[in-house]
C-alpha cells in the first residue's frame, strides 16, 4: 500500500515566539472542523535548552493518520538560511485512509496558510525516498539547499511554493509559473503570495509521478 506524507515548512522568525506561532496556527484551523481542525488542546513542552521542540498529533488526526509538529529555537545566533532550521509539520497516511481530493482541495491550502508555510507538498514516499541520494549529491555539488530553501528537486502531486522560493528555484514569479503550467496540470493558481500546483487530484503511480514531474521541471527551466 502506498505511503503518503504531507510536508509543511516555515522559516522561523526570532520575533515570533514558539507559543505565539503555535497558537496562531491552531486558531486558523478552526474553520476546517474536526478532526483536521485539531480541536483538542496540544500542549507544547518548554524548549528549555533544546534546539527543537516537537509534539505528536496522532491522537487528534483521523484514524490511521499520524503527524508531528516541530518548532526551532528562536535565536538569531542559531538560525540559518537552510531548511534544517525550519519549523516543520508532517502528516503521514497510507493510501485509502484519507479522501485525497478533499485533502488537497480543502485541507492542504488551509494548513499552508495556518502554518505560514514557504513550501508544502503531498509526497508519494516511495518517490521521495528514492530521490534522497540524488538530493544529497546535488546539495554537496552545488553547496545549495536544493530541496529546501534554495530549490525544488521534485514537483509532487500537490505543491506550494512561496514567492521567495519561486524566485530561488525557478527564477520566476508565482504568476509566471501559473502561466507556464496552466495547460499542463489539473490546477495551478496564485495563492497566499505564492503558487499552488496540483498535478492531479487522484492518485498516480510512482513511475507516472516521476515522468510527469520531469516534464513540468523542463517547462519551468
């Protein structure tokens, strides 16, 4: 059975304390309704002398769905312009456990806004796992964060890139990306000062996703 992972990444701001960020995130999910609104209180432990504080979302998400949210230490001497210093939210589920069209159309955009993500994706974990050695090699060769804050290694089934990432990864504005992809994917639109790309609302095979992604990357290059 195919394993999927939703990924949301936020650039931490030293001026925004972790608890303030977390409270704002939960407040903006209220309109989704249970269980995606995470209606029960999520108690965050104090970060104390750690570099990251994280908490499980497993008991709040739909049955068979797992999640974890993590926040990085707010310290200007610690934070760098690299994805390893991101706040992150990951949600994992197996195929058939979630209504994917509803997830992509309704839940995915709301989580992007609530988490103030600079990038987000719905991963087919088989493809993402097989990409990892190539991502590591590309990072070492270019000395850039090629699948984090500097670039996009793979266009997934559903994606969000903010304006800054659009510029760094593709040298284009969100509108220019919309213009490039409008006839090549099921949905592409400007969203929250970025671009929201849905290659397909229904599941794709790993091979199909790989081929489609390659074609879209060529269009954007």
